[in-house]
């Protein structure tokens, strides 16, 4: 091990190079070049192989990071891939979009000691992309087909992870989704420059090739009620995510040309996929030539500002009520946005939108940070008399997401929800208030990370399997 590992003292941290800023602003291609084999081995060899691997502890999926780093350093990539995919249903996705600076890399021991973290995310992406290229990624080979069927509502990361795990056990799985393509947020929410869509499409095609059925353009409550689906399947998983945009309650909020973030991003992603998008084509959801103001400081806000730049907006400004150090999004994404020319107006909060029919400007309050709030971050306090105006003709509000009213949408009043509208589950069994109906992902925990959705989907598969096995035993005894 000494020959291959523990080289963090001699070798510096090195990420894959980014494409030139001017060039990457002109297209939606991913901004990072690929690691070459030598560099992947070199950077993996910097791992200190800790007795207590904090990278693994701070990964929601508990990925065996030190093990696959060691295997990569030794050139044993197929084994590295097998270890990586054993705990993660989408390692090529997580390697691209996880906020590693807040999770594995941010807690790397050699990062804490001042030597610079191991570039875990880049190596994870390299391992899995190599596996796809070499043909190591295969459809699920089911040893024994089981008769029980599971209906999964939502083809996002939680639903897909659960579907894959259940299919491995031989269950018949049907995934229902309201959109025309599977992938959910991965397809329509995250821009190509972070996650190219072929990466998602080859993964969902693999699941189809594994025998998982997908029913697209399907809305529970319209096409069929939740009760009707329960009659058709032995168990149900609700994994719809949360997509309802949080409102901004200030004067002028009803003016035209003020859009929720997901509406803007979905139009852009559909256009990139080659779809006809009327509201984009007529200029309504196209930022080209416009003075864009994005309100918010999370990863979705960064997706919006960086998309607007690529759509050739005249100017792009981001309003955020705290300072850079207190932003909720990934520091890496903020840095990328700054490199690409986005203007951040820190410590600012919109007071009112101004205009006749369409927004023409936004009046903004200056903010100072007070005492920490319940989240541990300093509370924003408006400075009286500090307001100023920003000219804009295109506003994107990116203030987070709330759950939709699923009991109403699904025509299922018995489905219990929390005071926030998220689905209530038994934390041990992951069952909802309805027998045989489970829930996982953002619709339970609120808007969160893709890696947590995958974790929840995997956990739900375990609980659904336990439920079906117990149900089978009871049926056998009764007979």
C-alpha cells in the first residue's frame, strides 16, 4: 500500500481542467474535461486510507470511497467500479452533481490537515464513465422472477433507485411518471453543463433493458387514482419529489416576466433535448438580450444564472440576502458562476417589483446579518431607508420548493401529510398512513440532494421487500 497510496505529501490536489470560460459560456456542454487514466491513478494515490474514513461517514450512501480509490490507484478499474456501484445506483450522476465540498471531500482528513482533499467526485465520475465505455455496466440479470408487482410513482432518483433494487430481487416493477421522459429533476431540472442528458438516458435505458416498465405522461388522480393503483399492485412507492415553487410575497409579484426557476430550467432543458418549446421559441422563457435578475442563493439559483448567461442574456445579476460565506448552495457552483461573469449582489433582498404590465425594475433592500437563527446562520435584517432599484425585464425566483397537495391530486384523503405538506411515514417501515403504500425522497424529507434521494430509494426497497415477504408468509399460513 505504501508504494501506491499515501502520496498526499508529495502530490498536490489536482482537479480535471475546466474548459476556457469564454468558450463554455457559449454552449451547454459539461465544463470539466475528463480525467486521463494517469491523472486518475495519481490523484487516487493521494488518499491516506484512514482508519476512520470521514469521507465515507459523511456520504449519505456510505460509499466505500477509500476502497475504490485504492483500486483506482492500482489500475484495477473494473473492481473499483464494482465497489462503487454496489452502494450507489447512479455513481456517474453523483460524481458530476454532488456537492462534494460539503460532503465527502469537505470532510477528507488530508483536506483538514492542509494538503488539499482527494478529488473524490472526479475519480468517481472517471471510474463509472470508463465502466460504461468498456461495457462493464450490464442490465440486471434476474435469477428468479417473482409474481409480486410494485408501482412506483415518480421517475426521479428516489424512484429509479428503488426500482432497480427491487428488480434485482426479481419483483415486477412499473414506474409511473407525469413527464414524457424518465429522470425527473435529472432530466428537466439540472442543466447540461452539469449533467449531460445522455448520462441520464443511458441509465434509464439500462433499467428498461432490465425489465422495469415505464409509463410516461401518467398523472395519478387523472389517469388513475391512488386506490386504483393499489388494487393493481402489491405495494406502492410515492417518490414524486417536490416541485411547487415557493412564492415571494411582495408588491408587484403578479407582473409579467417573473418566472419560477423550474419553469425556466425545464424550458431550456427541453429545448436542449430537441423538443419544440413554444414559450421558449416565442421569447417568453428565453433570456437572450434581457437584463436578468435571479433571486435566491441555492444550487437551483446557480443553475438559473449560468443558464441565462448561455442563453446570451444582456446582463445577469443574482440577489441573495446573506453573504457568500452563508450561501446554502455549493461553493464550487458559486465559484463557477462568478468565473462566468455573473454579478452577485450580496446582502440584498427584493422589496417590490415595479412596472405597468411587465416587470421593469425591482426595488431592493440592503441587509445586515444579525444573530444566528434556528439554522445556525446569521439572520438577515433589513436596513431601513437603504433601498435601491435595479432595472430588469426578466426575473427568476429561486426560493426553494414546497410539496404539492398529494391527497387532493391523488384523490386520496386518507394519505396523511405533515404541517409542511410532506408525506408522513413511519420512520422504521417507511410506510405511509395507507397500508402497503410507502414514500421516499424529497416528498418525505423536503427539497434535498440527489444523493439523499438515492439513499431513500434504496432504503424504501429494503422495507418494501420486508413488507412483501411478511405478506407472503401470512398468505401461506392462511392457506
